[in-house]
């Protein structure tokens, strides 16, 4: 669910890391443990799901349950970046890069 | 009206206790007088009072039913069952119950359920490859991850709610 009434969109460092991993393959859907593995020890099992939940609340990612009738156990949850999330991530990355530019570079870029 | 107690005793041979050969012979004789035809050392037998008095004239039991012996017997039976192929709950069933009971619907759906689902998949993968110890390690590790996550999730929720209230003021 999007929370549009709570100021400009913001991404914490962990949230940005998750978005980065998910955006490496935008069409693919990853589950929590895959994200932990792909993060090269930058994400922990204990925190990744909480961060994913927060991102889902903000509307940056969406999730669905994996349907595999032959697999035992509960269905895994697969996560994917939404269009809104992708746009926000790209804008925030641009803003971050612009912060490191000198005014002259910035004028040139514009 | 006082309930009439059954006339008999529970007998159990405890191999950790040193019994003289004579006592052991008396015990098995008592067992033979019970209703149980197949005798096993780790089973509790019901022996009639008459048979016990016949075999052990000086025997004065403290309690008529030795509940501890019965419990011990039940535990040893469940332990033996663990080594045979039998139907068990999937790993994480208890975690699921605890999380479902204590957490809100949202934290259960967003945090607890994905952790348990991922754990079960990893656990079954390890079992398929015949790595039982690895499977047990996955179970233990993800139990810790779940409780850590739920603790952190609760803390984050509290801080977030406080922050929202401060912003409103």
C-alpha cells in the first residue's frame, strides 16, 4: 500500500540495497533468501524480511506467493520491484549523484 | 463415597537398578502372572495384588500407581518412535503457531510466514541431498532469525509510531 501522504519518498541504505539487487534483473522475482545470497553478506536473514515488508508498505515492491504444487511446505513469497519503485530509485540515485557534482558540472549536465 | 482403588500394582523392571538374581526371578514370575503375555523389560506391567503378595510377602508399596514409571515409559516409547519412519509435522510448525498467536496479522504475513516458508524449502532441499545435520542447522538458524526479526519488527513499529505522533504534534 502506498503512503503518499507522508512526505517525499525516501530509501534507507538497506532498502536501497534491496532495490539495487532486485533491479539487477527487473523482470525476475526473488525470494528472501536469494536476496541474502545475492547481497554478498551485506544483508542478514533477520532483517531482510522486515525491510521487504517496509518497502512493500511504501509501494516500491510487490509480492506474491509462489505456487508449486509438488513442493512440500508453505509457499515462498516472491518479490518484484514496481514501476513506481523503479522510478523512485532512479530519481534518488540521480539526486545522490548530483549532490557530488560541482555547480559547474551540474550546469553542464543540465 | 470413596472411590475404590484397583487392587494391584504397576511393575517395571529398571535396568539401571541393581537387582539380585533372586529378585529378578521373582519379578519375572510376577510379570508372568499379569495379563500381559508378551514381556518386555521397558514396559510397565499391571500385577494383581494377590500375585504380588504371593511373591513378595514383605512388599509394602508407597504408592499404588507409580506415575513416574508410567511417564518414563511413555517418554522412552516416544524416543523409540523417533527412530522409525513415522508421520511428523513439518519443521517450523511450532514457530508458525507461536508467530500466529503472538503477532499481528500484518507482521505474521510480512515477516513470519516468508521466513518459515524459506526455511522449509531449504530444509527439504537439504533432506533431499541426504544432509540431515545441515537440515537441522537450517531449522535452528531460522528459528533464531524469526525471533530476531519479530523482535526487530516490533521495535521498528514502536519507533515508527512514535515518530509519526511526533510529526503530527
